[in-house]
C-alpha cells in the first residue's frame, strides 16, 4: 500500500491557518477597541460590578455622541427594562422599530424587545398583540412561550391549550399542563352549573394525560354532587392506578360517600387497605377519626399503634399523642398536652403541603403553585415523610 507523504503537511497547515485567523481577529478587536470612547469602558466596568444605575448614566452620555448606534440603543433599552424604567425602554424600542435605515432583522429584534417591555409593564393586551405578530419568524417559539404565560395569567384556558399544543415537541409534550388547563375549564363549567360540559372537559384532560388524577377527583365530585355515590367511589378508586399519592386527597370524599350509602365501615376498610400500601399522614388521621366514631377510643388507639409499629415517624407520633390523650386519665392529660405541643412545634413545617419545584409551603393543596406557577408541582403527601 502506497502512502502519500504530502498528507503529513495537513496538520501543520491547519495549525497555521488557525493561528492566522486568531491573529486577524485579535487585530480587528484591537482596531475596534481603539475607536471606542473611554466612557464605554467606564460603563462596562459599572455593569460588571453590578452598579447598573451608574452604568445607565454613562451609556446615556455615550449615546448622545452617537444617537444612531443600534447596538447602544438595544443595550440601553434592555438596561432600562431590567431596572424597571419601562417607559424609557418602550420609547427606545419604538424608535428602533420605526427606523427604516436598519435591517429588517433588527426591526424584528426591536419588535420582540418591545413586546417584552409591555409584558413587564403589565400591558398584557399590547404584549399579546406584539407577540402574535412575531409568529412565523425566528422569534415564533419564544413568543409562543410568553403568550402561554399571558393566557395562564388571564385564565384564558382555551387559548393556553392552543398555544401549548403548538409548543409541544419531542423534548416536552406539555401534556401535564394541557390536562390541567382542561381541568380549569371544567372548574369554570361547575361554577356555571354546567356539569355535562365539565365532564366533557375532564374527559379531554384524561385523553391528553391519562394520569391526570385531578380529572378523576373532579369527575367523582360531579357524580357525588348529583347523589351518585357508588359511581363517584368507582371513579376515585381509579386514582390508585394513576398515581396512588393522590389518594390522600380523596380520603375524606370516599369516607363521606360511603357514609351517604350507609356503609361507613366499607369506607374505613378501603382507606385502611390504601394506608397499608401507600402510607400517608392524611389517611392515618382520617382513619383514626373514623375508627374513633365507629369503634371507640380503645380500638382507634390500637389501630394507630399497629400502623406506627410498621412505619414509625414523627408525623404519626402526633396522631398517636392525639389518640393517647383521649384515653388518658385526667391527671395525665396535662403531661400529654405538653408532649403534643412539642411534637406540633417540631412537625409544623412537615404538616404542610410543599411545592417540589420552589419549596413554597401552604396549608391547602394547590394544583397551580402560587410561588412558581408550576402545575402539579405540589406533593400530595403532607411533609416529605411517610407515616
Ligand atoms: Zn412552586
């Protein structure tokens, strides 16, 4: 096999070209930097040191020397917006948008920046118009992302569904969010006394995301409200196959439905079977209360002990102290009260729902986090503990 020795020249040649290109770049950079006023570096220095106010003052002075500089105008516009001086940012971006002496691509940049200004100032109608006008171009996806935020803020769920569907791709399907938007529509239907429309939206939620436990919780609630307790229970039982964590959110509803059917013991039995497989504090508390009503204090206390022996935890200890104090003689109740308040103090944080995305804690369960606006980010189990 013959070997062409000239191939040996290729690596050094590549190296030489690379070196030359780097030299040209550096030379160009030095030439450009010589043309820049010293104030520019001053402004840059303020920016790098997070002294935005001083940086803005310097750049305002520089732009007076060169008012037509597109780059400087964009930079200043962004700085004004970040600082909350939205009116000034809007003025700069509007002027850029109206300029005929700059490339169409730059006007498109200005249009996007202007939409962001409106968004930050809360002028959502104007932001929406600006973002819609960007559809079809290179800002289409970013603009759609912002439109989705706007529609969620304005609770325009139909529009949110349409935009989320256009954003859906192989990387992210938006099925969680779209299913929740259908649930929000169903919530509105229920408030307007339209249970059939609500059912239809909830079916769409399940068709979009078959594990949407909220849809089944709501479907069961609609049936229970109409007095169809048997079918409500059947629907709520489906949650076990979707995501058993959410069973703790329907425990009270299941017990109530069985009570209405005059089969309270069956309700307790069902919850006990759930608790043995998916232990949560909510279910333990609920069962303790139900057993207390149906079978008395002694049986209730023994049940709590049996659960805690299998799954010891601080949160379960609180239920145990509750159960113990009911049976304790009067002279011991004071001591038990001290123990209970100590446990309460130490488990207060854990006895709240928390968002797994931002950590926001709340007494009530949220499907849409008030802290970070995430959907289904709340853990349906109290605290992070099992029983
Ligand atoms: Zn959150």
